[in-house]
């Protein structure tokens, strides 16, 4: 008989499962019926109003599916909201999702569900409590702002870290709903920042950055705890805390103090002198004869960030680089060079962000990245925005690499300068020019590479090469007199208008070398023959060349450098001199040119050079020494932006809405006292477990029914073992019984001591001592009773109930 009953029960179970599967299949068929329509509204309402939990769940799934397709489901608001008190967790989740979407459009009906959601804050399931506070804060109805604030207050002291995290994420929503709640939200934020669970602290840091980003008094007592928790947090929490601590360090720690020393060598005498400093202070060499002293608390942050460089998240590595770039001396930058360089081997988007930040750092401190130069070589599959940054980075680190690497970089640049992509050719030639400017020792080889490109048939390559050559020549004109002759000869083959104009300008710029004994006059004579066939750019430079050559001639003749045997015939032959005749001929050709710009410029030159009184003015105008040109890096100016920000990609602060730079370094006189960052006495790390209030803990009663304190029933989840070693493992860890008894006993001692002082001022000391001993014995018995009650409540799953008659 027993076997028959068992078989019959199995058959009944199989029948129920078959019916449920058939109903689900029919419901799915109805949802996809009629070209994706989800049945009629009447059918959906009938399902939502059904007494069967399965049908209600089916109706809610229909509504949520329609919402995801963009269908307006506001007509089901009343039918959906009435299921908010359903005991099923799946139904509650779907109702909460619906409320978050349509509560703002139906505020009156949404208020009817607030009472039920408030009751869910006392639910035994931590998921339900977390969902409740999330939904309450997500309903954007300003009338319930105070209710939301009270809900946050309750969840801040919840025994579950998951609920406390939800409360931390609800604080910014409540602030956006009603900014007048800022004072109480700030108090809750301070409690959450002192939580022992890194799961909660990361969310609290996110809320802090939005609600009260400059209330540093909330951070002072928890600074060291935040630094120690960094290694255990999830990636999002690490990003928020690193951003918070970067701004905190600039606003709290004084600017690095630089102490000049008498000795600049690294001998033992100097080390012995600085050995008297505190072990907590770190010194680094910033310049010759200068020692940088790092604040001990700042050094704690730098050391706490270093393990995060091994993170698999690229954003965390960039955040750590921001800390070292904006807070640490330059001696610490090699720590971040390797991890940042490793990101260049990732996906394209990660490569781009990594290279942008590396270039921004290398604009001021390129030395740490020199050893990773091979990581920045251009690959064939690199898109333009990647190889541009790589070429720029190669030029920045060029002067700090060894000879072998320099030869490798120049060979790569020469190869790309002969490629087929015009953009790549231009950037490669410009990079060669910047390499020559950064280090004069290699300028000769760079110059030879550029001169080879002048004879190329590609006009773009020739133009860019001549621009780079011009920059190199102007750095040391006397050493490149033969180069000007070689460039003048290249005019026979150069056809690009920009290239010809650049060569003519260079010849004119050095027309006064060797006392006028150069190729400038002969070049002008050859160019005059084909003046009419030149481009407008070249014609403008030919007219300028003629004016410069003639100005040099006038200065030579008027200064008495003309031989004395011709002094008598100077005025007669002045107008017959070849340079004067050549100048007049060029001005005559320009007078009848079609370009009005060329005609006006020729008229100006002729007028100021015709009268001897204006020769000095013409010399100042035409022959003034030009400053040595510098080819700045394309990303120059971005080094002032914050590492990891969007502005560093765009390059202009006004193009990024909401960009806010880091605060300036605080002065020594205005820096807060380091004692503020010390943990309170008896608090361990300074991050206390939140004490539960309301239904979240046990209220300890003293004599006369007065509340002495609140003791948490269950501790927060925390890390097992060392917080800095290994990967985090979740486990429920109860509050240590001894520490809890000690805190409660101390509170009871204080309470009874205050009562005895007030009531028995005239009693003898012996009697007071006896009473204290009796009280301590009673407290020990009470503690044992409370511990046994806690164990029974934990086993029964009713940890949210209060003792002492309160619920």
C-alpha cells in the first residue's frame, strides 16, 4: 500500500507539472500572437486580478515585456500596484520594476503603495529590504522625500551589507528628489563611509562624490580605513574611492616640501643626515640638490594603490595612474609606466585611452616610458587615431632611449615616410623633425633622412620634409650653409607649390650669409625667368626674396663696403647694378599680375626700398631675426588636464560640459591637522560596524527601563584573513562575542556610574565599590542571556525582532 500511495503521489506531481507547462506554452503562444501583440488588455487585466499566483505572474510578465518593447502600459497601473503586497518574490520584483517606470506619471496611485513598500523594509529577506529602499528612492515624487529619508535611515543601520549598499545608492536619488534633505543625508553618509564592509564603502563613496563632494570632515576619520579597503573592493568601488582620495589628498595634504641640500652627491654623509627623519616619511630626489618629502598619510595612499596596478580592469589602472601623476613626485612614476604600457596590447578602445593618458604623462615626464618603446611601434592594423598617438609618443621618449632604440625608431619613421598613406607620411616626417629638435646629436641623421624626401615625386612628402628642414636649419644657420645650396638646386625638380615656396623662403632667409656671397642672387635670377609660370604662393616668396636681396645690397653699399675705386661712380652705377635691375624687373612683373595681394605687396616693397631714408625701416621689416621655431607635440596643452578625464581626449576644457579639474594643493598653513585622520580610541581601524536601530538589533535596557545602547545582532560580511593578500571571499562573520561584551559592559559601567554619582553622592566609597561589583555580576548574567537569545534568534531566522517589547 505504501508503494501504491507513493506512485500515486508521483503521478499527481507529474500531472501538475504537465498542466503548468501547457499553460506556460499557451501563454507564450498568446503573447506572440497577432504579429507580436501581447493579447488584449482585458485578458491582461484578468490575469493581473486573478487569485492564482501563477496567472498574476504571467500577467506581469506580459506587462514588462510590453514595456521593454516601448508599449505604453500605464492603463494597467492600478491592476499592477494592487499586487505589491504579494508574498511571492518574483511578483514583487516585477511590480517594483513597473513602479519605477510609471510612478511619476501616476503619483496619486503610487502613494497608495508606499505604505506596503515601507513594511517591506522589515522583511526577513535582505533582497526584499534592498528592493524596497531602491524602489522608494526611485519613485520620483517629491512628496515622499521625507519618507525616503526615513527609509534610508533605517537601512543605514541594517544588519545586511547588501541593504546598506542599497541605502548608500539611494542617498543621491533622495538628494536629487529633495535637496533640503542634505543635512540628514550627510549624517547617513558619514555612517556608511565608516562601515566595515568594503561592499558598502564603495557605494558610499559613489554617493559622497555626488551629494557632498567637498565635505572633507566626513573623510578625515575614515581615510586610513578607505585606503586599507581599496584592495578588497570591486572595480566600481575602487574607481570611486580613488577619485575621492585624489581630490582629498590635494585638499588636505600640503604641497610637497622641497629642501635644498649642500651636497648633491649620493654619498653616505647625505644619507646619514636624512636618516634622522621619521620612518613614515619618504624622501625622493626631484632635482640635483633637492629632496622631496612625502607626507606620511600620502605615502600610505601611494603604497595602498600599488597592488591595484595588477588589476584586470583598465579603468582601475588609469585611476591609479591619476593618483601617482597628480599626487606623487616624479620619482614614483616608473611604478605606473609598465602597467600603462601593457594596456597598449588590449582592444582598440583600451589602446586609445591608454595612449592618450600615457602621452599626457609623457609630455612632462617621458623618462619612465623609454624602456617600453617597443610597445609603441606602429602595427599594420592600427587605425589612424592609434598610430598618431604612437608616433607622438615615440618622439617624446626618443631622447631618453639608448642608441639601438634610437636607430630602430628612426628606421621605422623612415619606412612610414615612404608609405602610401598621405596622412601617415605627413605624421612620420613631422615626427622625424621633432626627433631632430629634441636631441641635436641625432639631428644630422634626421636631416639626411629629410633631404632624401625632398627629391621625391610626392608633393605632400616634399612639403612636410621642407617644413621640418626649415625648423632644423633655423636652430643652427651657420652649420647648414651647404644645405641651402642643395635646396636651391632642388628647385629644378620640385613641382609642389608649397615645396617651392618653402625653398625660396629658406634661400631668402639666409641671403645675408657670408656678406652676401651666397646663392640668393643667382637663385633670384633663375626664378625671374619663369616668374609668370609660378603659382601664387611661389610668386609671393620670389617678391620677398627680391626685396631681401636688394635690402642686403643697399645696406652693403650705404655702409661703405663698396671698394673705394668705385666710390666716384657709385651713384651712376647704382641704378645699373644687376641686383637693382633684377629687383626692378621683379617689381615690374608683379605690378601687372592678376593677384591683387601680390600687386599690393610689391608696391609696399618698392616704396620702402626706393628712398634711402627708409632703408633702415625696410631692414627692420624684412631682415629682422626670426625666433627659432619649435614644433610642439600635437597633444601639447593636454598635460594640465586630469588623467582619465574626457577632457584629456578632446583637448579643450570648454568642449567638455561638467569638467572639473582637481583642487589646488592646500597650503601648509591651511592644511588640517594629521590628528584628524587618527582612528578614535578603541575603534580599531576607525571603521565601525553600524549599530542597528529599530528592528535591526537588540536594544539594551538599563535600570528603570532606560535605553543604554543598541547592540548589533549580526555583524557585517567582511573579508576572511588578511585584507591585502589573495582574492576576496564572502562569508558571514558574526560580531566577535568578546568585543561585543566589552563594549556593552563599558556602556553599562558608564550608565550605572552616572546614576550612582547623581543619586548617592553622600555614600561611602566602599559601598559604591560593592554596588559596582554587584552591577558587573548582573551585567555578565544579562550578557549571557542576551547571547543565548541572539543564538536562538539566529537559528530561528528572526533576527530582525526586538527585545524589550519593541517591534
